[in-house]
């Protein structure tokens, strides 16, 4: 957002800003925290590779050949009504779900690895409160709210798949300002719409009050 736009329109937060900030933060810090988890659990560090497969689709539709660990990050909506403060600004607490899918050769190993990824994810988001946010996104606090683990129904003769689901509240300031905005419409050159033959739309929102579905 340009400084001119900020002056006229005030702050604005898009839910995807939060998702992208979380993904950027996890990518930056996973190697450090997973190495610590390997030392703590006295396992080989290469059993906890930093995830490279990220998505904001709100469920795991993995196949046995898909790259794991796989991370789902989604901010599906607000935890509570937004509140007003200051000079017309609003702040809001977004629900955030983070899921990590991984696998092991047996129940014991799969359970240990999945819970290690869950613990590393929890520590990163609780300890790196500001996240790697883009300019203009003011994150006041990240609160850890819930955590769960589940088997994943992906058939494989060699590996057992499991997932960790973690849930947070992300308190964001200056989401919108009711006293800002242009007094008259601002004319700009519109971008051309793309031309397509067909459009397929799939709605697969399975988020309840707990966040990510697994």
C-alpha cells in the first residue's frame, strides 16, 4: 500500500496478509526450531526436515506421493466482534489454523514426528509475536488457543500419516478506519479482465469454530 493510499484510505488488512505473514515466519524459523526439537528428543535432525509444501486450502487432500511435511495455513474469519479504538480505527482477532502433515514408518515414529512439528509450530508463533508482517500490518498479539492430533486416511504400505492441528488468535490493529476514505471517487485506469473459456469453482470450506479441518 502506497503512502498516498494510506493517507487517504487509512489502514487495511486482508485475511491473506495474515496467512502470508504466518507462512513467511514459519519458513524462516522452522530450521532453527526443528533442530532444537531434534536435540531435545534425541533423534537425527534429518528426521525433521523443514517443510517446503505450503497451502491455504483448509484440509489435507494428500496422496502417498505428495511431498511431506505439508503445512496448511488459513485465517477463515474472526474469533469475536471487532472493536473500535483511537481515532476511528478498528482492531480484530482472526482465527488462525495451522496444520502440519507428516508420516513415519510405524505408529511410534509417526506420533513422535507429528508432535515435534506441532511443538515447533506452537513455539514459533507464540515466540515470534510480530510475525514477518508486510508494512502496514500491525499484529498486536498471537494467542495459542488449541492443539490436536489425528491419523490421516492416506493408504500406504510403508508409512503411517498423521497431522497436527494448531489454533491461534491473531489480534490485528488498524484493520479499517471509519473516518478515512476519499471524499469523491478516484478515477484510475482499470485493469483488463482476463478472457477464459470455462470457470470451475469449488467451495470446500470445512472450518468450524476450531479452525483447520483434517
